C-alpha cells in the first residue's frame, strides 16, 4: 500500500485522514501466474490498482490471435515514460459505460492488486471537490498512457521501441515474459524481435572486441 500511496501522491497530495478514507475502500486480492482477472464479456464493476507483479492487457481476435495492449505494473522509476506502465488494471470503456469488456487481463507474474468497487469510488468522488480532482487526475493519467503508447507505435521504429522497453522496463525480460507477448506489445512479429535482439548482441560484441583491442 505504501508504494500505491506514493504513486497517488504523485498526482494529488493526500493528508493522512484522506488516505485512510481512500484506503478503507480497498480490498487486497492476489492472483497467480496464468490466471485472468476478468471473465470473458464481463462488465467491469471494480477498479484494480496493481502493487506487485506484472499483468498484461490484450485483445483476442476472432482467428485466435491476440495482441498485447500494455503491461501493468507499479514501478515509480518508470513514471518518466508513460508508454510502459499503467497501474490501473481495468477496461475503462467497460468500467465507465457498463458494456462488456473487449480487453482481457492475464497475470504474467504472481500479482497483488488493490480492488475498489465502482459504487464506492463514485460515492467518494461525490463527497468533495478534492476527490473530484483525484478522478480528473486519474483520467488524465490514463489518457497520457494511451497517447504515449499510440505515438510511439506511430512515430518510432521497432528498434527504438525495443530500446525504450529495455531501458525503462527490463522486468519483462528478466521475469521471462513470453517473447510473443513482448513482440505484439511492440507491434512487430516474434521473428523481427529476435532479429533486433541478435543485431543488438552483435553490436555489443563488436564494441567489446574493439575496446579490448
């Protein structure tokens, strides 16, 4: 909870009483690797904040293929790059418009999340202007993540996107996240990702050879 508190205070400063009010509405839930947080076509009635582990959100196509939309984790060091992290594990369209979810959420690394019911969250928003500001800040942050993600896919090369991921979010490689998930997140094929990694290894090997020579 302490890291979640730090994250929230990055957007809006809460005193101890306000934090107690907010934290009293949360329930801690744990998921194992391979589990899904939402059922198929379920309408989101809860908002989850991830505090430990990694979750991926993805869209399943009719042909059985899926593409990774984003990875969800909580790492204060990645706040500088909004392409990489969304701590809110939710399909916002389903949550706000009460329609069946299109995104699925798969636990990649055993995860701990803080769950808050929609009715409790909305009642909190109505209780004071400060909580309404909190709602606005969270919506702005969600948009920032989506905007950064989209702009990177449209304007940066696959090599640049991979470099960003390796620099700011090495955990997806260190924790053995499937290569297919990483490739679809970057908007490239598995073969292209393998090629880019081989090219990087070759460049590093050449630099090390030259430095020793």
